[in-house]
């Protein structure tokens, strides 16, 4: 459980770290002069002290006055706030992109300042650099493109990747987020434009997990696109060909994985926003060979399971009652099936019975309605959750969502369909008849317009006693008379940074189910009963760095327990094994990067 006193004393608290006067260790640079000013990793803009300007050949390349980090920070925030003021009343998309642009310009220029404002203002800025705005950015990527970020490996690079990987300027890479752009949030196939997602996810890695931004790498595998509009767009920046399939496709991913792990054997690869068939296929193919995980399948599952357990607690029932919860999952894709698989494992663990029995209370719905054994071309991944038709309340193959909700009266309705508004008024009203005194509704699809329902509609139609979560942020709902309908952001951002951080600091060989379970359990036990009673299932995004330390430590300890930890830098597996829980938390905290200007030392 989160220990506020310990964290207050740690070196990461805002009060101690914010504009601390302690002198940070030096940073070696291999360039001088204007090259440094044009490198966002090292650039300090007007913040270079005069002695450093002399040492690095910067004298005369900057206006004479030295501006402190605090002043630069305040000036940026002032510009941001005046942009907010000046764009009031303009269309939402215009404002969102204007905010993204101002942050992106800073990102391109000065990463230290960028990550500091991001960390300190995460609640305001996460919706800009992550969901929902990142979706809009991907949709408009060709027009917004100014400077490259990350690496692009295309179908035309076959046979070249092993040498291409050495074009990346950093000597060490710890964390890679990889996409092929085939299912970007709920927006479908966006081809090369999907690069915005790895960039946004890695920004969260830096902000939440303190991964050093010089050691992250966003990657786009461009194997073509089946998005006709993009293929016809003359400004489209990706390959203008249809997606590779079958052997041709997998050979590209294989080559990339070999290349990456040849140069950086310990790099962790997070697969993100792959269409379902390749999401599952690549996970099975690589998870025993490399340190890798699929965020949409596994990260989402862990966050959802923590939310489902929270929903049981919110009803004032013991956790063991999870096995009796009736859960309707809408969306039988990588995310929905990932959630069901993890929930079944949890039920089987709790009830001590086989997985088959555990599935009894779970209902799966896809675009063709209730999935039963009568389904033609039943997807093998969905097959374990297919119901016997008619066995439950006479529900037939393909029964509609509203029919299922009316008949089943579920405790939980969880959407991962990518379809905005699919939790219609009728569906939400049917949730009033739920067998739970505090039914839970999770509209987890992203971005906002793809959410299965809005927070306001959920409280309005399903009743004020519900517990609500959404993938993209919504404001809390004013229920009148001083009552608040709390909105939880049920998003994998609460886990993927800690999974990556824990695996990295353990030097884990692979990312096991046990490590993922530890992450989910850590999140599930983070909230106090008092918060849970109010319907608050996840920590505020303000505390994302705190929860990530806890999750990272839990993942690390699970890796150690399973003998998967090979150590990190000069900390060997034996030392990791001998660390107490507190020492592990301290080790994780100490290894998180925090943005401060370090003295730059030039070395040829
Ligand atoms: N909140 C979070 O942390 C996460 C949210 N997501 C969101 O989940 C959504 C789905 O992602 P994936 O599973 O990867 O996509 P997917 O494309 O693999 O699966 C979508 C599923 O929804 C079903 N579906 C489509 N229309 C439907 C309808 N009208 N009614 C019921 N089901 C319908 C499809 O048949 C398919 O089974 C996306 O919007 C994504 O943004 C995904 C991962 C994490
Ligand atoms: C959050 C996320 O990973 C998704 O919507 O795909
Ligand atoms: Mg995703």
C-alpha cells in the first residue's frame, strides 16, 4: 500500500525536487557549439550559464542574459495559459491541436524543460500528449509533420534493418514502443500516421516511470495501409501500398526484433495498437524469447482487473465475491479478450476451480451480438468465452447488447469495442436493473468520441449509484446537492510504465504472467476503502509517478521470485533477491530519471 510518509522523504517529492539547489551530476556531450543548441537532449536555450557557454563554444550564439530554469518554466506556463485564454470558444479540435503544437515545439527544442512541465502538470497535459488529442494528431499527422521523432522501418527496408538500427544516435536504448499503425485507438488503420501513439506512450514512460528520454525509442513498422483514404492522399507520408500479410508481414517483424536485440539485448519492446490477429500472434511468437509485452492485451487487462476488483469492494463485498460477478464485455478484440483471459485466471485462482467454471459468469459481445458456440467462423481466441446458446435465460446467438443486459442484469458492463455511444440510453437504463447495488460501467474505448458512453449519460441513465470508468478523461459529474459522480480513467497508462520500469530494473529475461498479475494486484490494492466507497477505483493521475514506483517494485519482485531477474547495470540478481520490499521501492525510486539541467562536459 502507498506510504505517503516514505515518499515525502524520498528524493522524488515535488517539494524537494522542484527547482532543487542540489548540484546534479555532469552529463557528457560529444558535440559543441550550435550542434548542442539544436539537440533537444542537451539544449538549455537561454539557460546555459556563462561558464558553460565558454566551455562549449556557445558564447555569442545566445542572447547575453542567462535565464534560470524556474524563469523558463514560468514563461512557458504563461504562454500556455494565455493560449488557453485566447482560444476559448474555438472548436475543441482546434484548441486541442494548438495545445499539442506548443508542447510539441518545446519537446523538439528542449526536452529537460518539456518533461519537467509534463511531470508537474500531468493532469492538464496528459490529455494533450496522450489520449484523446494524440488520436487527432495521428489523424492529421501528414499535415502536422515538421521533424522526425523515433525510427521508421518499412517493408522496403527488408534486409537492411540490422544496419539501420545503428542509425539511431543513442548508445543505449531501454524502452521501445512499436506499432504498425493498424488499429490506432478506436480510429482504425492509420498507417504510418500511427507513430504518434508510440511517441505519446513513451512520453508517459518518461513522465510516470522516469525512463531516461535519451534511452527511449518510438518505432513505426510501416508495412503499408489498407486505409483507402490515406492511400489516395498525396500528402500521406507512408508506403502507398496495401498491408503486407502472412509470411511477408511476420518476416518484417522478425527482422526488426532481431535487429533491435542485436544492438540492445536488454531493450524492452512494448507492442502497441496492432490489429488483433497480429497482436496475439506476435505476443505468442516473442514473449518467451524477448523481454516484450502487448499493452493492449496485457496492460489493459491488468488495469481492467484492478477496476473489476475495485467494483466488488465498492459494493461493500469481500474480494472473494469477484467469482460471483456477472460481467458483460462488449468488444471481442485484443483488449476485450485480454481482459477476459486475465479475469478468468483471477476467478480460477480465487475459487480454486478450473477455468471452464470460471467463465460461467462472463458474457462476450462483438459487432454481431452475443458470442455463442453457434457462431459461424468463431474466432479461436473468443471460442473459450462462447456461451451455449439458450443456456442462459434463453439468450440466443447474436443477441443484442440491450437484450443481454436486460436478461443477465450484470454487475459490470465493460466496453472495449471502439464504438462511440454503443452504450445507448436503453442499455444504460437497463443497467438500473443490475443485480448489483453499485453497478460498474466501464466505457474504455479511446479516444473520447469512441467511448461507449459519456460519463454524464452513464450517471443520468444508469443512476447515481454507479461506479464509472472511461479510457479517455471525462470531468466528474455534478449530481446536484453537493454529490459528485466520480470518473475513473480506466486506462492502461496506470500499468504499462510500471511494467516496463520493473522489468528494466530487474533485467528481466521475459515478462511473465506472474509479473503482470503482480502489477494488477498492486494497482487493485492501492486505493483506500474510503476512496473506493466513493467510487474512486484508481489513483488520480497526479499520483501516476507514485503508483508507477509501486507497480515497478511489484513487477521487479515478481521477476525475482520467478528467477527471471538477471540484474541491471551494477546491481546483480543476488542483490535484487536480498532487497527488502522497502529497499526495492527505494532502488526503483533512485533509478528514475528526473528533469534537471545537468552541467554539460564536452568529450571528443
Ligand atoms: N482504456 C484502455 O486502456 C484501452 C482501450 N482500448 C480501446 O479498446 C478499443 C478496442 O481495441 P481492440 O480490442 O484492440 O480492437 P479490436 O479491433 O481488436 O476489437 C474491437 C472489437 O469490438 C467489436 N465491435 C465492433 N463494433 C461493435 C459493436 N457495435 N458492438 C459490440 N462490439 C463491437 C468487434 O467485433 C471487435 O471484437 C479501442 O477503442 C481502443 O482504444 C484498447 C486498449 C486499452
Ligand atoms: C489506451 C490504449 O492503449 C488504446 O486505446 O489503444
Ligand atoms: Mg493501445
